[in-house]
C-alpha cells in the first residue's frame, strides 16, 4: 500500500508540472494578442465573451491549445510504447524505432509524398489531405505484421529474432526511402526532410480526438500490465511459472505498440528518442518496477514532448525548429550513457 | 483680377488635396491612375507574386513575404520574412494580422493550406506557368485579387522588353547548374531556367528529363553545352569561374574549353513575374556576348 500511495504522489507531482508547462506553452508564441496575455483571451473564450476577435480565438484555441494537447497525447503514447517494449524485451534499447515500426511508417509516408501525385486523385477529397498520415499508419502496422510473422514459429515469438528482423526491415525501408529521395523534386525533398524530423504544427482538434481514442483504448489494455512486465524480467520461463500468459502478453504489447506508434507517426512525422529517454530516466529513479514506471512514463512523456515543442516553436522565431531535432539532441547523450553502462555486459 | 483667380484656384487645389488625403477611400476612382488605396495587409508567399503586387504599386500593403521574395529589396525593411514556404507554420503568418494571403498552389504545403483555410483569412492560390502567356495570366489574376485592374502596362512592358531580344544565329546550348552547398543539380525540361533560356534565344542543353537532376560528369560531357549558366550566389558558393571550370566533366565541354560561364540573379531568373522581359533581355545579352 505504501508504494501505491507513493505512486499517486509522484503522479500528482508530475501532473502539476505538466499543467504548469502547458500554461507556459499557451502563452508562448509570436502572435500578439494586442497587449493581452493568452490567458485573458482564453478566459474570455470560456465565458463566451463576445469581445474576442476571430483571429485571437483561432490562435489560442485552434493553434496553440490544440497543439499543446497533441504534444501531451503523442508524448504520452510514444513514451508508454517505449516503456512496454523495453519491459517485454528486457532491453533498454527496444523502441518502436528498433523493431522497424517507425521505418515502416516512414517508408509509406515517403512513397506518398514523392509518388502521391500519381495516385492521389483516386481517393476522395477528404482523404487526400491526410493521405500521408494514413499511409504512415498502414506502414507501421505492416512492418509490425512482418516482424511478428518472421519471428514467430509454433506460436512462440523469439525476441532476438524480432529485434534482428526489425533491423533488417529498417535497412530495407531506409534504402527505398533513399531511392525516393534521389528521384524526388525540390519541394518533395523538403516535405520529406521535414516529415522525417517531426512536427506538431499540423495539430487540429479532429486529429486530437482520434489520438485520444487510440490513447484511451491502448492505455486501458497496457496499464494493468505492470506486474506481468515485472515478472518478464525473470525470464520467459519463470514468468510462465508465475501464471503469466507470456505469448498473449507479447501479442498484446506488440499490437498495441504498433497501433500507438503508427497513429503518432501518422499525425506528427517521426519524433525519435522519446520512447527511449523517458523510460530510461524513470528506471534510474525508480528501478525497473513497471507497475510504477508504466503510469509515470505516460505523464513524463507528455512533459518531455510538450517542453520540446514549446522550445521548437519559440527559439528561432518566426520559423520553427523541427521537434525531432530537439528530442534527438536530448536523446542521443542518454543513448550514449546507456551504451557505456551496458558496455561490460554486451 | 488675374492674381485673385490664381489665388482662388490654388486654394481650391490645396483644399481638394486635403480632402483626398483625409478621405482616401471615397476617392478611389480619382486616384486610380496610381494604385488604388486599399487597407489590405497582404502576405505574399512566392517571389514572382511579390514582384507583381509590388509592381502594381501595392508594396506598402505587403506585410510579410517568404524567403524567395528578394525583389524589390526595399521590402526587406518593411515586410517580415517568414522563411521557406515548405516549413512555414500558421502562427507567424497570423502574427502579422493579414487580410489577404497570396501564394502559388505548388509551393505551399497541404497542412498549411488547411490551417490557413481554417483561420478564415482570404487566400488566393495561383497556378504558375513558366511561359510568357502564363506570366501575363498570373499578373492579371494577382491584379484582380488585390483589386487593381490597371495591370496592362506590366504585360505591355514584358512584350516591349521581349522585342529587344536579339536573335542568335547559332543557338547556343546552355546548361543551367543549380549549385546549393555541395549538391549540384542541372535543369531539364519544364524548369523556369529552360523556359527563360529559350526565350533568350538559347537552347536548354538537357532535354532528356524534366525538372532537376544531380549533375554527373557523363551527363555534362554528353550535353556538351556552349555556355554554363549559374545563379550569381550559386557561382560564388562554388568558387567562382575557376571553381565552375574544375567541376567534373566541365573541361571536356565547349563551355569549359572556351571558359564561357555566365551568372544572373536567382530571383530575376526564376521569378517569372513582371521582370520576365528584363530577365530574357539580360540573358540574351550575355548569350550574345558569349557566342561571338
């Protein structure tokens, strides 16, 4: 019970921190509300005051607030997917990137960006604008399916095979993307580059609603898995003896992770390292107790991504730095730290 | 008596002037020989479109532009630079509180188009074609969008300028090299450069492919251009004429052997706006000099 109340304390603490960052983020940006703060405008909006101009409302609600919510949703999902995969594979480097999900998504997105003009018109207009996102989602699911098929035999999934297949799929994906880059035109090349560095600039409430549905569904399945993941640390056989259905656990974690990574990549492009950094820091603080770090990573991922996004849109005004650059900048040193720590055991 | 009439007429003139400045909106028709005064705050997101708006006398209404809008230079001081149109986001655009956004339909990325539409700001996306007819149509379309019908003089000037292009007996083969950092691209068919080269009495050296492709030594030797054509900035970045002559394959070509290298301002070459005629004449002059 003591650990339980400790968990609630940390969750409350990080939730307050997240709220403070969200407030700061709402008031950060190049748009000027005629000397007023964003809070005043938001307050008036909530009170349905008629004195708010259309532009002010648009910026506060449709641009900044929707973007903040998207950062919270995506940060949370990327981080939880990383935490679950790392728990499942007992490997601190296991993330959506590593088992090929991101590269599958990137490949399909690149195909749509570069070759899209040949098939775009066959889709209804409502779908055309989100074609890249849909393709990315399908790409991530396909990669997952392929990895799973190759690494499963006789109903059992071999984890090492899975990681190796992920490496192979990434290699194939990046070589084809390389070819697409070669044949792409100037503007396509730019789209591709920016997509590969990730951005939350295209946030809308519709996208947030879809992401929220995915999040609620995924978390309701993954969050109760903390104890099962703890058991997995003993090894698959011992976990089985403890009454964990290991194969079912693997299946669930992998499918849900693909769903989350796919949806995130679909709406924001590839944002690396979030799934790597957050679980790593949490493990340093709270040891590898997944019942503890799984729910915490959900909030800490949001904190990380929202902070990164707020910086990304305020340090090089009036343009913005792609968010993937910032997360990579934060993530790469941690990646190196992991490598050094595990040097002896590798 | 004469003095009196003069004094009265001067007074009348002065007072009418005052009226005009105090109520500019009511006198739209009277001042239409200049640009009609509107309260537009325009964001232009394409170099050619920026030039058109400015040439129609509306440069004071431009509040922000993209990175390709390099002409007229005075805009640098009065309009905000929003960076490259592919990486632009909505908030900096909204921050200049525009009433009208003008862009080319190809440049702007779909996400931003969606955001701009949602913001409710009046937006016009133009189709840009790299031909004389396409340029004239663009001028007419942009003029209509900003409420200025007095655009014929711009189109007439293009025609007048184009008449000054001297025919060149033996059309020189011109290879445009787009140098950007370490990346070298050559322009094929359907590029603004190919179109301008043709207008200026030359022949685009490579017609096997459309758009731009990376430069390879074999392709350069095979194309065997008579003249190499750069953006001024690109040529500087590649180490000037000497750098260009050292590029792989160049020394094997007529252009390399005869050291025929020319450069023009990027905005002038690729803008396809009101200065199209000027650009063609300038390139024609360079080609004539280099084919003697």
